[in-house]
C-alpha cells in the first residue's frame, strides 16, 4: 500500500476491492439461420447473471456464415460482457470456419484456438480439442497412416491447450474446450460413440497447470460434472444437457470464482 500525501495528512490508498467473478458457460448452441428466441433469452439472462460468458463450441449447426450472423443478432446485452468462445466440430462442417470465426469476432466474441485471455486476474485458455477416447483405451498412433493422422490431430489440440495454459500469468486458470477431457462427463452417451466424444490427451495439461475448472460441450447426452485424475472439476455445459437436467433454470452454468481467486 502506497501512502499518499493529502495536504497535512498521509492518506493510505485502499487496496482495490476484490469481488467475485461469475463465469457463465454453455456450448452446443447449434444456431441455425433463423431468429432464435431461446438464445436471445439465454443471452439476456447471461448479461444479468454473469461477468464473463464462455461459449463451448458448436455455436452454429452447419458452420454457415448466415448461422453465425443469426447468432450475433441475438447476442443483445451479452455483447457488453467479455464473451469467449471455442469452435466445435459443427462449426467446421461447411469448411467456412474462418468466416464463421470472423463474423463472431467482428461482433466482439473472442475466439480462442490455443490462445489465452486474462480478465480481472483470471486466465482463460481455450482450444477445440479432438476425439480419440479415454485413458488406457485411447487410440494410439500405430498402424495405418489414417490412424496416425487422427492421433496427431488429438495431440496437436492438446498441445494448443497446453500452450494457452502455459502462457497465462494469472494464478487462477480456467480451461474451455468443445471436446471432453475426461470420461466422467460423457457418461450417459451410448458406449459405441464414447471415443468420438473427447480425448484424455486434453486432461494432461489441465492437471499440469493447476487449472481451477474446465468447461466443455459436445456430449449432448453426457453427465454434468466430473473430475480429472488430479481432482480438477470438469463441467459439461452442452445446451441440450442443461435443457434436460434443469429446464426451469437459466440455460447456462455459472461458476463463481470467489474474491480470493480473483485478481484486482
Ligand atoms: Fe453439439
Ligand atoms: Fe460437437
């Protein structure tokens, strides 16, 4: 604390007051090119109940520019919040992911793709992630070139997340993904598709960098909560899951970081 002189009296400047940070997260909006009143309402509520909004991929249904424009048209007052997003597999479907990302960026949405962003002493690291399965049963780079290419993609996405986390200087770190990093939050999905819902390669950097919590989407029929092998909370915030599990509540999850976890 630095003393300041006010005429005859030394005044000690009060330290900046720390306040809780309310982080809202939702994924799998699957916005189509039509007016979407559900999303308009969701964003209006987020603007009231959160300080930061995280969008966890599958923002559009077919990855079309007109769908991205429809999404930006309903952002409303949420556009005044910091809105961070990662893309999901649906946003790549039409091969226009760069155009989709630009439309969202132009509307003020920060797209994280191996990047981090800090706000009020909290660091947010984002990457899409990829599939490949979990833990001892995950796909290994062995055999056909196509199999190796698949594993390479999963490894590169995990490296993106690691790079983003490593660059954050904030002591409190939050990771956002589209694909799941652990099997717990995909539990409930058909066994046959489990390896396509996420990758344990994403779990390693989350554990390594002392992440406070993780949010992801993609597993529409998965489970809402789980923990990494080191106990980091993981939340599946896929909109269809939130819609089903708590229809009367806002269609996003709010995680509150308490003042001690938030910088000035
Ligand atoms: Fe989805
Ligand atoms: Fe998805």
